[in-house]
C-alpha cells in the first residue's frame, strides 16, 4: 500500500471516529434528566406508600366502628335474654304457666338477633370463623329447661285436688326444685354471656394486631378473669 493510500485510509478512519459518540459523551446532558426521573420515582413511591398506609388506617377505624356496633348488638341480645328470664321467673313465682306462643316468640326473636350478629361478624372478619354453635346449643338447653319447668307447673295446676280452691292454695313448687331451676338457669345464662365475651375479646385482639401492624397505638382491652381466648380458624 502506497503512502497516499495509507493517508486516505487514516483520513477516513478519523472521520468515522469523530462522528462516533459514546454514552459518556452525553452524560452531561443525561444527568439532569436522570435526576428528575429518579426524583419523580422516589416521590411516587413515597406517595404510594403514604396513600396505602392512609387507606389501611381508614380501614382500621372503619373496622373499629363495626366491631363496636357488633358489641352493641351483643349487649342488646343479652339484655333481651335477661328480660325474658325475668318474665319467666316472675310467672313461675306466681304459679302461672307461660302462654304457648311465648316460646315461639322467644325462639324467633333470639334466632333473628343471633343470625344478624353472626352475619355482621362474618362480613367484618372474612376468612375467620367464629364459633356460633356453642351459643345456639346453650340457648336450646335454656329453652328446654324452661319448657320442662313450665310443664311441671301446668301439670300441678291440672291436678289440683280441690276444684273450688284457688290456684295459689293448691299449687306450690318445692323450694329445692325452685332453687335448682334458678341455679341451672343462671349457669346457662352465664355460659352464654361468656361465649359473647370470648368473641368480643378475639375481635379486640385482631384489631389490636392490625393497629400494631400499621403503627397505630391501641391498648387491648383487659381480658375478664376466667375467660379464655375464642377459637378462630382461618
């Protein structure tokens, strides 16, 4: 290759190299753009995290209100149960049998109230199964206990020896039987109350765990003496 030919090749190579720019050649131009993009991404991620935490807090406070509503319904149910038992006890103390439709109204009412509480609980805590069966079994047992006592009073009235005497003169309940009825009824009602306390404490526990997870200070309610944690299955 002649010197002239070599010069032509070198000249062409210089032109190619002078027109070839690398990434580093544009670094001074790209740095501000990259900084803006990274800043925007950081702001976006921070906003996304704050927004998510805000939603979690809103959900927590909404859940807290719903749990308080469930507890209020529990209280209404227990008040209804107390009033029912007071009516029964007064009737039995006066040696009066209960009307036939009295139990039908009681069963219909407690079934409606309990079903409503159960539905509210399932909606608020999806995936968690709070046992309602023990409560319904206790209510059935209380119902049977009252029906049994009611039948005893009814039979005593029907078998009164003196037709001209008043019911109060001929019908009486043995004190031991009356005490036994009161004791067993009280035990059943206490067991029902305890079942509600178990679920309420478990709800508060779940709320407290959620509050701790999202950074909300929330002191769990003190568990009543003698009350164990409710069984919950996922």
